[in-house]
């Protein structure tokens, strides 16, 4: 009898807990929501996050606050978000490198990305462009590949950060095109751009927003973009995949919640996020920072991240070995 009573109490407690969680998610959010991001104020992920936060705030009739936690390649933000309450009032915006680079570069991470967070939805992608110095005299990706193959010792390429998405794109391109390329580290995109404009470094991999101004002025020549398909802003710009099949490389932003957050809350935030990403002026403002909305369900976002890890982890391992030499 005692066991039956205890079992009944346990069932009742579970039902009460479930109904409480349901009630909490039914009126969610009923107070301000914070979003922890790994970006410093003013850069493109921060701009994207604030735009999304403003629009979600309009839908929810609640303030959505951005908390900047840059540092350690995204680890600072991930640690802060992991320790947040699991009530949906502290969310986490992650970026590609946190999942594609950190687990390899820091194998003893204090955060378990797969078990500490639940994907809510993808926010957007930031495809990497292939740019060349006009003095190189090539107009297409095929011409570039042929020229590199004919050049003794190959060529150098510039990218922003060692182990960052632009660098990894160059390494993947080297492998897939079977050419000899050597990475040259620069202190920021502007330094890389200066070297390419001057012709000191012939090739550059960088997000399209970082080179669009120089492209429009003719200071550099953008010959391809590593997006799944041609982007609306540059319809005449071929994708890398048109020359090297299934070649894609992009930075990306995704919204997450601490593991244990109610599924009802995750679904609601996903639905509202998708509404925001479908707004025409949001798409326009995103394009200015080289970001293209890509709405996915929580399950699709999980699968997207796993595929990105499968693609990039082998490349990052190779880069990590070279760094240690």
C-alpha cells in the first residue's frame, strides 16, 4: 500500500509539473528575454542579433536584450549560456566556429555543446566569397585553378583568422581543387584586403560583405561565392559549386536554448523566429551585412549543425596539426 501511495504521489507531482510547464509556455514570454551572443558590439553577428531581438520583442510585446560575451572563440558565451535558467528567458545565439572549430581546437572544453543546448532554429548564413587581385588576370574560378597549377610552388591566399571560416574555406578549396595554396594570416579583413588590392597576395577568402565595397570599386575581383545557389544581391556571381560540385562554405548563426527548456517554448520561439526571418525588410537589412536568412525547424537545425561538423572537423584537425608544427 505504501508503494502505491508513493507511486500515486509521484504521478501527481509529474502531472502538476507538466501542467505548470504548459502554463508557463502558454503565456511565454511574460517578462524580458535575454539573448547571450559570442560577438562584440557592432560586428555583423551583433547587428543580426539585435535586428532579430527587436522584431521578436515586437511580436512578444516584451523587451529582448542582447548580452555580448565575446572571447575564447565563442567559449565565453557558451559557458555563460549553459549556466542560465532553463525557463526560456535566457537564450543563446551561437556561430559556426563554436561548433565547427572549438571542439577540435579545445578537446577538453568545459561545455558539451550537444548536451548542454537545444537548437531552436537557424538564423542565417554568411557565404564566403573568393576574391582575387585584378593584376592576377583571371576572371573565373576555372582560370584561377589552372593558373595556380601552372605556378611553381603554388600561390598564397589571405584570410582573416587562423582556424576561422575564411581560412577553412581556403583549405577546403585547396583540397577539393587539388592545388597548392599557402595561407597567410592577417590581422583582420581590412589588412587582407589591402594586401590583395596591392597584389602582394593574389587570392582572398572572406564573407561577401567584407569585400563588396572593394568589388564595386574594382579594387578586387570577386569571382565566385561559396553559397548553395547564387545570391539575390549578386545574380551574376557564380557559385563555387558551379565549378567544384557541392562546394559550400558559410558562417552561420543559430538560436539555442539551454537543455531542459520546455519543448513548447522552443517551438514557439522557432515559429516566431521564422516569422521574423520572412519579413522583407529583415532580409534586406541582413543582405547589407552579407547574411541570408535560412529558416529551419529545431530538428532541421540539429541536422544542419551535424553536417557542418562532419564537413569541417577533418579540415580543422589538419589545420590544428599545422599550427602545432
